[in-house]
C-alpha cells in the first residue's frame, strides 16, 4: 500500500471513554460530521477504543475499509498515542500516520455545555484529520546507546538504584553533593514498622555501593550541566574541592580531632558540634574528611593549619581547586530526596525560637544510639530529662492557607514510632500526640500504630495545635480535642513537630538543567501519575524516592528498583529507536544563509559546501541524531527549506483553516 | 453581536502548556470552549506565518503557550518566541488589529489552573474587543 499516495483514505475512530467523553460530547454527531470530510473513508465510535475489542475493531476496520491513515479522537496523546500507533502498525499502517485528537482532557472534561463541547470536539478532530492527511510514512531513526548510567543523589533511593543498575552489569556513577552517601536515612534511629536500626540496614548498602566494581562514587559533587538526549547525555559534574587528598588519606581522624574550629553538626541536626575539617558521621562512606572552608580558620583568617601539621601523610591540600569532569551516559536517575520544611516557618509553634520545640529529624538524633546523647532523651535547652512530651502531627502539612497543602505521608508513622520509642526509654513518661487524621496505609503499619496506643499507651488527641509557648522551664501546648470539643493544655518538657517535607534545595536548578518538569509543590513531575510514575517526560530520565513526592523507605526502595529496571530494559538493546519527527532540509531550496545554524540549540545543523551543476553552493546540513525536533529552525527559515516532518507549515495552514471555517 | 463567540487558536507547546491544559482536564476545571488547541513541539515552532495565517483566516485571537523562562525543553525556544511575538504584536497593530488579540503565556505542566484563567480571560477580553476587523463579512 502506498501510504504517501495523493488520495488518502482516513479512518476516524471516536472513543466514548465510557461516559468520560460521551457524557458531554455527542460522539455520534462528531463521527457523522467528520465522515463528510474529504478523504475520510470511515468514521465510527466505540465505547472504549483503547480496550482489546476497541483495538481489534480498529485493525479490522483498517483492513476492511482499506484505510491508509488513522485518527483516534480520544484522550490526550500523552496517554495512548503510543498504544494506537502500535495498533495501527500491527494493522499494517505506518505508525506516524496515526494521530490523536484530544477530545477528553481538552474538551469533554473541561466543558459543560454539550452543544459547544460537541462543536469543539468536531473542530479538534477535523484539524487532526487535516494533519494526518499530510502525514508522511516515516521510519524510526536508530541511535546508539551509551550503556552507562548516572544516579543523582546518594540517599537510600539513589544507592538502591545504583546497585540495581550496577548489578545488571552496567557502569553507574553515583553523584552525591555531601561528602558521604547515606542521605536522610543515615540520620534515622529506628525504622517503622519493624524497628530495625536504620544504620544497621543502610550502612551495609552504603559499603556495597562503595565497593561495587561497576559503581563509581562521586561524593562532594554536583551536576553542573546536562546536554544531549536519551541514550547519549553528556553530564558535567562539579567536584567540589575537599581540601584533602583522598587518595592519600587513611581516615585516621587526627585532623578532625585536633581542629580548633567548631560549628554545629548538620548530621546531628545541631545537637552537637563538629570541626571545620570533618566527616559527617563515623560510618560515612567514603570515610574521608573534607574542609568546610567557610568555617576553617585558615581559609577565613589565614592562621591555624593544625590539620596539615598533624596529618602524618601530608594529605591536606589547601590549594585544591574544584574540578569539572564530563561523563557520557545513556540514562539518568534523579534521586535527590527531600528536606524538612524549615522549623522557623512555624512561628505559631515557636519553631526556631524555643530550643525545646524541635523537628522530627532532630528527635531522631536524640533517639539514636549514634546520636550526641547516645539515645538518651534530654531537653536541648538544659540537658534535663524529659517526662512529658508532645508530638504535633501535620506541622506544616495539609495546611492550604499557610504552609503545604499536601500530606507528607511519612509523619503519622514516624510519630507513632517516636511516641513508642520514647515510652520504651522513659517508662513513666507521658507521650501526647495531636493529629488531624492518623494515616497508616502500608503493610503492618496499622498494627504498629495500635501497639503505640494500646501497648505503649501513647495518648492520641484528635485536633490541631493552635499555639505553643514557653512558660518557665516548660513548653505549653494549646490545642482542641475535636472529639469532645474541649480545649486542651499540656505543659510539656519537649515538643516535637512532625514537619512537612519538601523537595531538596536546588531542585529547581537541577530541573532546569535536566529539562524536566516539577509540580506545583516543587516535586518532580512524572510522565503519568499512574502508568509512568518513575519516568520523566524527557526520555532517558527517571525518578526514585522522595524527590518525586513524599515517600517512606519501602516505597523509595521500590521506586529505585523500578527506575533501575527502566534503565536496564533500555540498555538491553544496542540501538535506541528515536522518533523521526525532526527537521528536514530541502537541499534544492536552501540558500545557505545560516540563520538556522545560529538558532539550533543542539548544534544539529552545520554549513556545508557542495557542488551543484558545476558551481560551489553553500547549504545547511542536518545531523539526524542530534536534532530533537523543536522546530525553531523551521520557524525562522526565510526560504522554507527547513521543515518539520509531519508538522510542515502547509499542514499547519490547513489545520488553522478547518478550525476557523 | 450578542451571540458573538470569539474564535481563538491556541498553539501549545507539547512539554509545558499542552500538558498544563491536560492537567486542567484531569482536574475537571471548567472554562470557556473558545480556544481550539494545536499541539506544537515547542513554542519556538510557532512560525510567525502561522499566527498571521490564523488572523487572515478570521481568528479573533491567537494564544501561544510555552514553558516558563529557563524551563524550555529545548533550552531556548521560548526566548525566540518571546522576541517573535513582540515583533508580531507591532506588526498586527499595523494591520489594524489590537495587539491584545495575540497573547503569549508561560504555562507549565503543573499550571492547569493558569491555563483555565488565561483562556477565560482571553475570551472575555476578546468579547469586549468584538470580532476581528479582518474577519470577512458573512
């Protein structure tokens, strides 16, 4: 069948989508109107076009009506364009001559007036019919894949993704901005619902990642820039100067034991101090120190250099410069995690003002055996023991007016864990919990929560806390028990706020470098919330962990595995198939002016001198592998030599015409 | 004139605004049906001739939707569009069209609500302006 013939036979399949489309749009009328169009050989409807019988109907009709191109008027192309293209291909058509008219997201779901919605659906479908009539039969472009991966973020998600890809046999670079991998999980005491010690389950994985022959750890490093495309990214990594030669350093610890500069430890959430030359925590991987130049006496005042004097092997290098390395990679996994919403933002609870009002993560450090108190619960203000403790859930979460509108998901469970562990340590203590709802959806989670209330007798009060203030040595918590309607006042020794979680600092810059989207809350936006939850809209870039939305450890690890499997399935073929919807230069028309060359963001066009009828002529030459099909060249080409495949200017004029008729 | 419904052609970039319009749908927001979307790979693909063609064929308004500055999937396509639209606004004025008839908006994939607001607002403004002076008398 010559699918580029001048008299096309278009088949139009209008989907009811149950009542999603047919409830607002008169689908029969759409089919009826479309059938009157020139070149339309068939127009019909079906209740679920994407279902197996729907797809079968399509294939049978293509054969019966001798169709050579197809329009499916249904949901957004983001959802089922591929489905229908594959189906057309299976029926013997060229997949690039199958187009989607979006009459659901862009029409039936957003309009209420049936008549107007039907009219709009007809126009949308007509415009796509005009497009498909001009569509040419195209073949995919094959491009080679660099079978190496980069994982950005060295928390539990990143570690897991890197391990899974590396175990699949491919070189993986694990990039971490801090000097050690481990992320937030390394800070946790025990983990719900099993009360495994966090360090006990995480540190072996950290060591495994560090020793893995296929993993190259790049800590104290950040992504500087990203170029290229799926299968062939080029990522520039900035290696920040550690000021310590890690090849020489043995990790003996003499330097940080002798360093006189002391600053609050980030790892201990400010509960203790660290030196200016430091490893963040004793189990750090790699177990090598860095100099925090902002707090180092030598960098700030030009004096000291004690670390250099005590380092017997001469590993201190005050002149170390930052280094930029470029890595070729086929796939990128973003696992940059989360941070706690700043405590200072909760002024109504005295966040950041009262030392005995602390965040959940800080409480983890108080609980932890590796914490500054060795797991003893004391008040940060005076070191006195804690008898009455109040936990405030949804501190900043589910608060549309002031803070974050979403549920941070992990806080109900970790608060139950906090209350339980507190009661295990302080048997005669009282643990009060204020909650809006207790959400325990997860395997063994509800049972865990019951243990906290029934066996460990944590006292749960349903209601929001209105205010926290200091009164002498105590912090006073005001709230309302919404079940009894009574005001509640608790004089406590310590208040722990289950802070909302938000994406890590720098997500916006990274998102721009990677050309991926974020949602209204700043979390990474997936290609489809249900069907493609670990993929970005940009092919070759995947997500793992809380950077995509609040997640607990089991979910983060699962998602990391899912992202790794996407990478591995990509690496299982030797060539990538790239959509051929890119630029085309008409050599006979191109005058060689070079406007397109200057505009192309991918350097896919270059000037070429060729001989034409005995004369030397200049023209633009396209590198198909580099072109991403944005069309900027085509819009600027003064002669019309640069066109976009299946998106040519003349197609566009016809689409405009049919919409406005 | 009372029943005048402006015709708007909306060129939406695949990566941001088209996805934003999809989100408006998924969120079941309700807005005026006057804008008919055309998907383009990038707002930078919107050739000035598309816009002029739309006006010459009787569009009352043209909306171009692209990614926010810095967010363009193709690095800088939206900046090119910004420059083109500025020039085009001056040009359509010469043609006797009000420059408000051409509108460029940055709408991200997470801004379904903004898409709704823009389409509604544009419809209202175009109703105030009345039909395009270039529209052929029927």
